[in-house]
């Protein structure tokens, strides 16, 4: 009975499954209509037409749709947005479930609104405009790579070669404008820019004269990197005119988007005249990985076309698009989807007319089919076909191609995964992503003009315009920069450095100096830098300090002079005095030395107390012993020459500690002697201000130079009250304010940059620099951000430094007088703890290790004694604990059973007793008779024999 019920159950299940399968198969239509809109007579269209036809045949013959025939109706857009729109509308009248195409981004923008309304997915294999991926067009699916990634590749290419700006020439339509917008954003991410844009009318309406005018304008611009984003018809005409104007020669760089590689793949070889007009051009091609299936299709393509038409990447994407739609339809039908249409209520009020708008109906399953398209995942001729969350194809990559001779050469790849590389993206996908600059590599390029060296990428504009260079018209320290009276010329150290650097540039630089300031007071250098950042001036030349807030808005050249803030104060000659011997060490140094003096004595006493009788006895005696050991150690360099230590250390640990301490004392003693000698024999200068710390902690007024960044630094960085700062405009004001001092309305010190101070001290011998230079900065010339001239000027300044010209210019303007040959800095002669802390650390570690070993030995002896006495212990816990402590302390205090000092004393005692006995025998012999003396002599002789 159970078997019968089981068979019945299996029969029912089989019947249900069979009915479901028949229902699913019966829901599939016999024919599925799909439209295709593109330009038949175009580089992409000629290839796409054949590729789509081959794909439809392969899909139908493979039975992907399980009995449903895929029919693709093609419409020619004829390179016209209007015709493309008409063709799409004609397709939508025929119950079309999807559109393959359109080829043009312009047409895609127009008919996307119709696709949204009728819920018909559009799968475009050639519309690369990045804005088509926006939420505005939910039914648009790009089955090729977006220009968003192509422009990222171009931006990384520009950055790889170190260029800072490009000129963009583009078709002025949706495709060109939005592509340039993507390029602008990609360059901005790398701090690069499009310095100039030139739009060209779409189609063939642009005349040769218009193209000539555009390119002539480009030749007068600074950048020599030109990005051409056009179509083949316009692109080749631009190359031809550029060659005529000499723009395909040395110094220029041309980067074409993938329209050029598409033509090279499709119609190669091109006419020799066409190839000659674009030698050295770089272009990109959408990367498709090599595979057996792709090679088989290429072979099949050559047989079908007879080699008259090449296969480009867009043809491969068109082929995969048909398969993508077929797989999505199969999933659509398997999930119960049906082909049905409903009237569009928005079209009903329009009524019937010659346009037959009522024939266009909403595809009810459009959203369902779109979801299946976006979920597709298969491997086609172009590699893995799947979409990310942004509805873009997975793993975008491009080949980078260099046009050479009658063909081209691949110099590398770009992938969104790892950037530029000479390895294929498929190889890089198997490794962790690495976009470091060291990992970015390309093969060598033959640039326009058959040059192998990388072009500089920019020149000075050939428009007769001179650079406006701002120069401060100083009132003080005119040796650095000054304006000649009643003229527009400038002179000084900074001016000579600038003109010498300009002469080393490999090109001419037309410029004119513009005076900033009235010459009666120094101008604000911060305002000078801001005027360069805002574009009011092309550069600023002078004694301009390179500081952080300025580097955020301008670029500086390589520094040509070192600088930094220092403190200048009056000084007085200082006598030695009765307490001069205390000055070599700082108070902290004296204190630490005294502490170690006591600690070392205690440590040595602990280590020697048990085994050395000289470290035992009354407490007074032991304290004196500790002090004497340290005094002996501290006077080691003296005592080793004149007397030995009174007490001897006998333990190995004690000797180790004392040896290290003596080494420390030797160094400290030598340093003290040298410092004290300098204090007593060399004239000392003194100032109540010891450095910037004294000024921060005090309340005295501080002087600074008008226009210097010192004011900002003192108030913002050091938090010194602005009320304490006094602006000084000249060296004479410096000297007067310093001489008067705070008591008479002057200043306690002046804070200024070292070059100014050195020039000031060359004539003012009663002032000195105190403390150390508390900031490190330099002087440089200011240029706008990303200015290529700043880089070349930096190279020229380095050349001046290497060949000695920079030093000669310095000596010419800033030669010092005899006064400045004296020491201009006052610094403390005291020795500080920071110079000796390493020695104290070593000594302290030695003490710690010695004590640790000593106490371990004591504890071992204690445990040994405790084990021997354990059997006799009968007292309670508290009494036992106190007894153990007493035992441990007595063990540390009691004398060891056999001390080395005791043995030594016994040996000395025995020696003294023997000597006394020999002396008594000699006296007795002398008092005896001569006969007895003779007998004693004979015994001695026998003994010796």
C-alpha cells in the first residue's frame, strides 16, 4: 500500500512539473522584435551592422531563447540627431521590446525620453557620454566603456609625464562637451587643469578657415599638450591643418580619444598623407582581453569580409550586446515574463495623426527585462560582461597606442584597477591593487617630430605679452632689493639672482618689473604673495620668505638664501667673579651629579658591607667611608696620579659599579675643566635675554621689521601679545630702540630674519644674536600655483649654486665688515644635563643590575638557611614572619664567614711575626762567641747547597 501511494505522489508531481514547463514554453512568443539604431555609413556603423547580424544568427542557431526567434530591425540614423530620433520612433511603433543603440550620444539623449515613457530598455554599444548614466535615463544601459573612464586614463597619462595643463579641442555637442567636463574633473583630482577649450561645430559644417583660426589661436597659448575629442571626419582635418601650421613638430603633444584607434583598427592602412599628418600622436582603445573565442571570431570576420573591413572594439561590444539581450530575455521568460503592451494614456489626448503616435505602446515587462539585463553575468568576446552599482561595465580598461610610421605601437595599458602599466589588466587583476607612482610604467614613445625625449609641454605664449613681476620697493636693507632713483629699474642681491637664473633658462622670458610700495616704508610681503595668487601679477621677486601659509596659495622656487628668525639684544662684558667656578654646570647638572654621588656610595656600601671589613664598623665610620669612596671616585683623575684609594672594593659587583662611575666622573671632570678654563680665559658676553624663551616668558617690548612675517609668527604661533610688538622700519631704528631699552621707550630685543640681522650686525658692534635660530626658512621667488616656470627657475637656481655664481652674487652685495667677523652669537657656556644624560643612564643601569644580582644572591642564601631551620620552627605565623624578616636583615648585615680583607690582614700579621723572630736571632748571634758565629755560617752554607 505504501508503494502505491508513493507512485501516485510521484505521478502527481511529474504532472504538475510538466504542466508548468508546458505553460512556460507556451508563454514564449515565436518572435521577439528588437530595434537597432545607428549610422550605417560610419566607421563604427559599418562594423556594427555586420557584428549584430552575426550575433543574431549565432543566438538563433544556439537556441538560447528555446524556440523563440530573435529579430533585429535596423534603422539608419545617418549621422543626424533628427534622423536618429525618427528611426527610433519608427522602431517603437512595431511592438519592440528593446533597442540596440543608438550609436550617437546626441541621439541617445533625444530618444531616452521616449524609452523612459514606453519603458523600453536601450542597450547602446557606442554612446559614451558619461551623463547618460544618470538617474534621468533609467532605461539607458551602456554596453561599452564610458568616457568617464577614458578621460580618467587621459588625466593619468598627463600626470604620468609631469605636465600641468592641457588644451582641449572637442566637438561642441553632448558627446564633446560632456566628455570635456569629465576630463576637467579627472584633471582637477590630480591638481591639473584644462587651460583652454576650443569647441568645433558638429558634423562637417566646420570650414578649413575656421579650423585654421582655432589652431592659430592655440599656437599662441602656453600649453603644448592638446587633447582632441572629436569624430574621424573633423579629427583628420584638424591633423592636416596642424601639420601645415607646424604643430606636429618637436615640442607638441597630441592625445586623441578612441575615435582615432577605431579608425586605425577598421581602415588600416590609411593613406600615407593621412598617416604623415599624425605621427607621434597618442590615442586610446577600449581594451578587450585576448581569448580563444575572440581569436576564432576575428578569423571568421576576416573570411566573411575578405579583409576589406577591420574589426574594431565597438564591433565586439555590438556583438556582445546582442548576446546580453538574449540572455536577459531567456531569464525574463524563465521567470514567467510575458510580452505584452498597453496604450500610453499620455498619448491618447494627442489623437491620431500622420505620425501614428498611437501605435507606440508601453512595454509592460520593460522594468522586469531591464532588471534581468543589469543582473546578467557572462563572458563574451570583450571579456566578462556584468554591471556594477553605477550600471557601468565591470573592470574598465584601455590600451594606449602611439602612432608610428604606417601603423601604431602599443606602449601600455590603463585600468581603473591599477592605473598605467606595461602588463595586461588581466594579469594585474590577480594581484592586490597598486596605484603608487613607482608602479606606473609605460614603454617609450616616439613624439611628434620623431623625438624620443619627453616634451616639456609648455612654452611662453607667443603673443608679445610680457610677464608682470612684482618687486617690493624697500625702504630698509636696500642691498637685497631696491629701486633706482627716478627710474623703473631695480637692483640688489635678489634681482641679480633672478636675472642670472633667467639667463640659464633654455628659452627667452619677456618680463617687466612692477614696483610695489612707495619706498618710504617696506610693503607687506603677505599682500605681495596674495597678489600673485589672485593673478594680478605673474610672479614676485624679492626677499620673500617661504612660510607655510604662503605655500598654500602660490608655488615657490628652489630657495636661493637660507633664513630664519633670530633674537638680537644689546650685550655687556662679563667679569669672572668669586663664584665663577660654579658657572660651568647648570643647576640641574649640579643637582643630578650630587644625587649620583650619594647613590653610588650607597650602592657600593651595600655590595661591600658583608665581605669587606673596611665597610663595617660604627655608623659614623661607615658614612665617612661612603663619602670618601665617592670623593676618591670624583677625584679619580687626580688621585690616580698622586695617591691610591684608602678603601679597596673586593666584590666583583662593587668593582663593576665603581669602574663605570669612575668613567663617568672622568668625562664630567674633563668637561668641567675645559668649560671653566674657557670662562676664566676668554672674554665673556652677557645679556639678560637668553633667547626666544626669555621673550615669551617676559613682558618686555619686542621689535620687528615692518612688512616681515615675524609679526604674524610672534602673535599667531608664539601667542605673544600684539601690544608688546614694536614696528621698526630701518637699521637705525633697530639700534636706537635697542640702546634705549624698555626703560626709555625702546625694546628689549629685536626679532628678525637672519640675513637682515647679519647685515645689521656688520655695522653695529654693540649688539649680538642670543640663543639659537628658532625657525628654519628660506627665500624664494613666488609664482602662481602649478606654474611650469617655477620648476625651470628652480633648476636654474640649483645650477647657480653648483657653479658658484650664487655665492659670488652674495659676496658682491652682502660682504661683511670687520665688525661682523667677531662672534655674533651669545650662547650659554654652561654644560647642561642633556649632554650627559646617556652617561648617567648607563651608570644607573649598572647600579640597578648590580643590586638586582646582589639581592638574588641574598635571597638564595636566605632560603637555604630557612630550609635548614624549618624543622625546628614551632612558633605561630606572626612570630615566624617577624623572625624571617629579622633573619633576612641580619643576613644582609652580618659579616661573611671568610672575608678577603680578613685573610689579607692575617697574612700581613704572620709576615710581621716572622720578621720579628729573625731580628731576635740576629741579635743573639752577634752577642755570641766567634766560634759559635763560625758554626752558624757553616750551617747557612750547607743549607744553601
